[in-house]
């Protein structure tokens, strides 16, 4: 199970990110924080989530930022043993822990893991002092809140869980808003990269420089670690034209059996689990220099025939490539094909 998360140490007690600044509670004569009423807790958490949704700060606009702020608020205000937020990844479908606060070892305890596994199938789960709730599903988001109550909290467990159930829909809205914000920002960036490819391929640069820059933009588009452009030679075989990315320097004579197959069949290939795919052979192609976790290879057509192959490997961040990446690279390959055909017509005309 994936675990991309932001931990919040009990000892550090970091200040909650602005604009939702920490609202101090009334203190008792002993100097300890007094028990807040259920209504006050609910109003405080709802207000902070509302402020976060309307915030322009970058940290507040991601699901991890929203989750980290909420678990810290809840832990500080209620003194629970631990709380964590899990959200299912839309692509891998893994339930990933985005943030947790409280006792550092709570989320790895056997009872906690048992509740987590059950909660993925049941709406509400309780085992001892560990409780799990489903986040309200909005759009395509699925998630869980897991909390472990304890003896140090000022509110009884029953009332504290009532607070959490009341605030949970607000949390779901804030998380989904952050998810959509990140997604739309990524789409805008991808559109910019696609426009950049189009501009380069339609520029007055020479063919070699034109294709090299367009390949660089294609690699950035899908956030790949490396990419290669193969063109059809006069004898019908594929020859490496250009490489791009972090590993480009170690690939001067790359030959890809996957690219050769794509060129031969005219069909794109998506490999999302490289370690388990028999088409990737150790010591051959990319595997000779890079352990391939995922790969996309699409044909380039010029006129009625194949002109080459565009291929990328290993998405940054560890996630596999998706069908959407295949579609975007296929769209770019059409532009590569038009540019190659135009250049060849120009050469023939000369």
C-alpha cells in the first residue's frame, strides 16, 4: 500500500499554515487548554476548512496540504491519540496516507492496519479505540479518516466522533477542491507543453534541432525520466535520432526492441509494470542502462507509411504512465510525422 504522506510530530507542534491561523482556546487557571464544546470545535474546524478552500497559498491548494493542516488542527484541539487521512489514488487505485498526526507509531500498529483494510469495504469501522469513516465521495474522490481516541482527550470518545462525523463533509469538499485545483493546473501545464512542441516543429530550425527540442518538450509533457526518437532509415530499420532526459548521456547507441515492434505493427504500447512484463528483457534496450518501471511507445506516421517511433520511460515520482499519456503522445507523434513529411518534401523539391 502506497504511503505518500506528511507526518506531524507531537514534539514539534508546528504552527498551522496560514491563512487558517491557530485559534487559541480559553485557558483554565492551571494553564491547560480547557475542553472546547462540541459546537465550538465544529465551528472552528468548519471555518478553517472554508478559509483554506478560499486561500491562494500554494500549500493550501494540494490534497496533502489540506490533509496535513486538518489532522494537525484536530489533534491539537481534541488531544486524540492519533488521526490520519487516506485518499485513493485515481490512477493506481491504492489508498495512500496523505497526512497523520499524534502518536507516531499508531498508523503502523496491527489494530490500525486491520481497521484500514476493513474500512476500504465498510462505511464505518470500529475496533477498540480505533475508528474509521468514509469521506463523502465527490466526483471521483474516495477517502478515509481514521482516528484513535485515548485517555488524554477532554471530550468523551462518543462526542468526539460526533464532531468528526459532522465536519467530515466539509473536509471532503476541501480535499476535492484541492484535487481539482491540482488537476486543472497540471492540464494547463500539459497544454503549454503541447503548444511548445507544435511551435518548435513549425519553426524554421533545421530538422535535427527541431526534432531534438520537440522531443525534450514531449518528455516534459508526460513527466518522463527519459525519452527517445527513432526514425526509419533507408533500409527500413529504426535508427536512433535523438534522446532526452536525465539519462540521455548514457544512451548514445540505444536500440529498443519495443520500438522496433511498435514500428512493425503500427500499434502503441503501454507498459505500466515493467518488472513483471516479459517484453522487457534484462540487458536489452533501455534495460541495459535504466531499470524500466513503465514505458510508452507510439508510432510516428508520415504520409501512408511509418516514419519512426516516439518512446518514453519511467514517470517521475514513481507512478506508471496511463492511457491518457498514450493519447497525448500519440497526438504529438502526428505532429512529428507532419514535420518529418514536410521536411522530406522540401529536400525532394530541392
